[in-house]
């Protein structure tokens, strides 16, 4: 009986350790209390009732064709429920497709990311981040850390590595904590089996685009759209054009390894994996010749090189060198990285939390200023409209009071115009006169030539 109890306790402790290991960041890092205070700030501005405000913003888009960026921001920030998600996505999509899309507030992006995380709609989150043209949603340091930690906690290594590639493409290397998380996620991805090292297909968001296109067709019934096939010139900038998961993760490791304090041996091993996955075999060969390679790293590189179907001379040479690396019981490179992360975690979490708190305050003040300016602009437009109407009324009244005096003026003006037109008509020549002049001129020229 005692032995059984000990076994159960050991299993529970191991399970607890695994869960604790997956959840890298502390719970207070999410800043839930500070983020929830946005509702009180919106209420102070007179914005209450999530459903009502979202509906009001939708009506603005339908009636006027646009809504201000701060209206959209308030709608996204006030949303909390799952059934509000589709409406919020449609609003963001509409804002992205009007001329003031550049005014989208960063708090809008952050709020949408947290809303998707709250309701575990991570597949939609990945799809939106992968489509910046239609949605314009980008991560900041704090939201990126939250998303990566969420995926690691759920043991979704491929999704965490995918977010790391988004951070890399944004070239967002200011946060040490985020850099460590991205390196760790990318290394965990390389340690997966070949079958698992893929990015799953993202869900389609056509239901949002389809709704908007239907509305457009109703409004523009007579608009004709022509589509012409064309061949796009083959071009790859090796950054934004990258789509291959191996190349994306490889570039993650190559770039993030330059942004964190690593010893020469660890940095060389990380860059070796990055160069092999990115396809820079010349750099990989140089690193193999100058770096003491871990056996776990050699196994990862060997797995990737064996996956290549068309092997060049550089690939064969790399395989030969990697095969000669001695196999021992070296720990995984990701385990080494997690130790570095744990060392700086508390300090870096506090630093990033303080930065995000200040960002919250700036967002709140900026939102209040924009709403105040919007209200003042609306009041000025109303006053201008009232002034124009009052001016027209006064002009009509003046004409009515001075009707007879104006009548004499109008009659005098009409008489002058009539005389002017009569004089102009007298100056004009008839068609017959013009023909006579033309004939006489022609005969005069001919007679002059004969003489």
C-alpha cells in the first residue's frame, strides 16, 4: 500500500514538473489586472456596452463607408466575448481597406491578439499574423512573449516557432526575454522528428472577406472588374518572401543568436543548426571546422542533411564531417538555453512588464486625446453647418425685404445686357455676307496673279 502511494506521488510530481517546465513565464507577467482596467478607462470616456458600441461602429462603415481608427480601437478593446470575435475581425478588415488604414492604433493590434488568446483561437491568430496586408496585425514584445508562452504551455512547438519567425521578420530584437524565447522555440522545433517539423495549413478567413465582397457588389452594381493573367517574375528577397519552414527557423537561429549573450561554443552550435536549415552550407562548413560540435547538434544536422533529396558536393562534404562527430551524452541545446533564460527571467520580466505598463498609460492618454479631438471636430462641423444655414436664411430674408429695390436693379441689369447682346449681334456677319467676302477675296487673288 505504501509503495503504491509513493508511486502515485512520484507520478504526480513528475507531471507537475512537466507542466511547470512548459509554462515558462510567470502568471503575473500577463498583466491581467492592468489590461482589464481598460474597461474603466473606456467608461470614463463614455464608451460602454460592448455589443452596442461594436454595432455602432459597424453602422458607421455601412452608412458613411468609414469609421475612425479610435472608434475601431474602442470596439476591439471593449470586446470580451467569443461571439463578438467575428464582428471585431470584420471591423479590423474594413479599417485595413480604407484610406485611413495607416492610423490604426497599436492598442488595436494588442487587444485583438489578447482576445484571440483568451478564447484559444490560436489558429485564427496565426492566420491573421500571416496576412498583414488584409489585417495589419503585428506583435509587440509583450504580446509576442505571451503568445509563445501560450504555445509552449500547450506543447505546440511548431506554432511557437512560427511566432518566433514572425518576430524575426519584424526584426524585433530589443527584448532580451523575447530573444531567448525565440531561440528556445526554434531549437525545440529542430529537435522534433522530420514528420513534425512542418507548419500546418492555416484556416481560411474567406468568410470575412466574402461578406465584405458581397456588400461591395451590392453598392457598386455597375462596377466592372477585369482580371488579367500575368506571369510574376521569379524573385526572392530571402526575408519577407521566405515560406519554407526550414529556412525560416534557420534564419531565426542565425539572427537571434547575435542578440543574446552566449559563449562561443553555444553560439557556434546554434549558428551551425541555423546555417544547415537555412541552406547556407558554406557557413556551415566553416563552423564545423572552427567549432566544437555537440553530439545532439550533430544529430539534428544529420537528420536535416539526410532529408535533402538533391545532394550537392557541399552537402556531401557536410554529411561526411557530421558523421565523424563523436556521439556522447551531451544535453540538448534547448536545455542549455532554458538555463540562460531562467537566469535572466525575473529581471527581464520585470523590465518588460514595466515597459508595457507605461505603454498602457500612453495608449489610454492617446485614446482620450483622439476621442476628445473627434468630438471637437464633430461639434465644429455642426456649428459650421448651422452657420451656413443661418447665413442662407438671412440672405433669403434680405432679398425678400428689398424685393422692389432689387427688382429695379434687376431690370436695369437686364436692359444693359439686352443692349450689349444687340450690339454684339450687329457685329456678327451672316452666312451670306461671309460667303460673298470669301468669293470676292478668291477672285481678287486670281486676278492679281494673271496681271
